[in-house]
């Protein structure tokens, strides 16, 4: 019973975090739940830019974010978390640091927030 309760608690945390970043079409939520399921089942999926199993430093996560922005024009916390294979909170922290440094600007609030180059 404890394992089931822990798993449900983790799933609810994933849903809550990804709902904050969801752009309205549900993709971030679906990606977040899929990432959680891969973690629970022990399955790994290769990220678009970096392998999800790699432990990336904050600087490396920032580089991944910039590569995604150059390729796609913008990034969300959920997108960086998936591409870098990190927890959404780590991705949010990385993007917030890039905003503080003046590299990125945040557009929107909470669930609608995304980031672009600050030019």
C-alpha cells in the first residue's frame, strides 16, 4: 500500500508541475506523465538534443535550452526538462537563471510561460 501511495503522490506532483507549464494543448502534461511512467518502469527514451540518462550540469542545461531556442524559437520548462532529462524544477531553475542573466526573457505567467532570447 505504501508503494502505491508513493507512486500516486509522485504522479500527482508531475501533473501539478506540468500543468503550470502547459501551453494549453496538453502536450507538456502528456510528456510529463510519459516521462514519469518511463522512470517508474525503468524505460529510458533518448531526448531530442541530449540523452535523458546523462547528468547535465546547470551550464549544460543552459546550453541545451539555447540550442532548443535556436531551433524552435522558444522553450518551456517542460520542453527543457524532457530534452535535458531533468526534473521540471531543475529546468525552471536553469531558465530563471538565464532570465536573471539577461540572456532570456520570460513571456506569460505560470501555465502559459515560455522563454525567448532577449534581443
